[in-house]
C-alpha cells in the first residue's frame, strides 16, 4: 500500500499512530524530509549499528517544475543507503523493512530525473539536473526494539490509513515477493517486486505505477542461426498510446542484452505497427536500448501467443553491426509514466543456435 495523501497528512497520521507505542516498541523514530531538488543524498542524522531493525515508510512526489504531470512517487524516486558506500535500494511498495548489515548513518535520496552511476549511490547525471525538479518526499524511519513484524503488527491493529499501511508492510514481510529462481532485478532500477514464479517455469508480472527490469545471465554466441523463442499472455497493456515518447513509454517486453552493452527489447505495443523499431526515448537509455515492436493491439490479449525472432537479423536491421555474443535475457515492465498498470505471464523462453538450445525459463 502506498500513501496517496500529502506529506503533511502523512506526518500527522503517523505521529498519532506511533506515540502510544513508542515506549515499548520503538527504540527511536524520526520524520525526514527529502527535497526533490537536492542532488542527491540527504543525511538523516540517524546513526545505525549493524543488526539494527528498521522500517521505513514514505510519502510525497517529485515532479518536473516546468511539467507538473511528469512526476514520480516516493516508492520509485526515494532511495536508501547505510553509510556512504551503499549498497543502494528503494522502498518499491512505499515501505520497506531491513536489518542494517553495517554501521553507518542512514542516507536518503531522490534520483528523479537522474540516474545512478554505481551501486554505492554515485550520480551519473550532472547535479544541476535537479534544479528542474520540485516537490519533496517524507520518510518515517523507525528503529525497533523488537522484530519489525512484531512492531508492525501492533501498529496495524490501531485503525486508520497509517495502520493499513503498516499492515501492508507486515503482510509483505510475512509473504515476500521473491523473483523467480535464477533471475535478479537490475540494480539501477531497483527491486519492484513485480515478477513472481507462476507454475512450472512460468513467470507472472504485475506492474503498478512502477518500473522493473528482471535479468537472467545467459552466455551464448550471436550467430546467423540465433533465434529467441518465448510464449506470453498479456492480460493488460500499461499504455493505450504509442510508447515511443517519454510521456507514454509504458510497456511490457522481452529483451536480449549483448556483450557490447546494448540491448534489443521486443515490445507488444498498443498502437505502433509490428516491425517498427525506435531508440529508447529516455535520455539515459537512448544509446543503450532499441525497441522493436513484434505485436500490436488488443486482439489477442488474454491469450497465450508464441513468438520466434531472428535475433541476428533484428539487431542488424534495428541497431547496426552485430556484436559477437548474448550475455542476458531481460523481462521489462514499465508503467511509471502514465501511472497505470500492466499484467502478463511468460513461459518457455529459450535461445536456439542450430541444434543447441539454451533454456531460459
């Protein structure tokens, strides 16, 4: 559950919720404001020791000052690290709970509209990019005396929207959304908890106002005979408009990453004609990613559809001179631009080179 109200209401709600329990449940807690135009890390003044049990709940938005409809919520834009060397992570469900692995000060950051350079939280974007941004995030940081689940259970029984948010965090801790075996989320986009296992070797995706890239390492040559095969069932496309602009760049796809650092992503589009290709409209991805439409429209939504693509031909036509190898297969789900949702399933993903087949899922 994500907080949909103002930061002021968030602070008032949780101040009232926590106060009766502070003495026996909570070692300490603090509200922290993270201005969206601060590049990028805010020192919270909270010194964590290794082993500290922490819950973080967040609210707020960051938006482009010149284009207020271009905004992200705290669940996507707010990032977290302990100490100055990371690793960095985010609270994709609008909250998260963790045990500090090392001692250090807790830092919080807004990354919108920038990009990370590495997993310690160094910035790849120029700092002045944040001068274009307005808004703020609000975070409640709770350091528990007890296990986080015990503390959240007490808060969840109190009633009101804050208790509902605590209850949602508690349910997520009791039944975590693990990625499918052998897959991992791309660190720079973060763990969105969007992909889960579905039956035998199947993968289910549900993305709600978020973005996720799931990756599986696959080492294979790229040759004239290389084919990518998969089956997918798209139940809901996250965009009703052509996905080749930033404002509408919400989509579901299967992608191949190559040993030259580029990727080719196969898209089921709502409005673009099949076989059309375009570079990613997001500036930080433009030199890296090319999209190729393989299917369009709603006619086969809700049905399993089999696909087979000639990867060599697709790459040389859409990108240029082919690299020598494939290093990973990706599943991509984006709904952050129009703040909608997408739902789909994947199965039987494989790379075929002549008589050799590499099973991906």
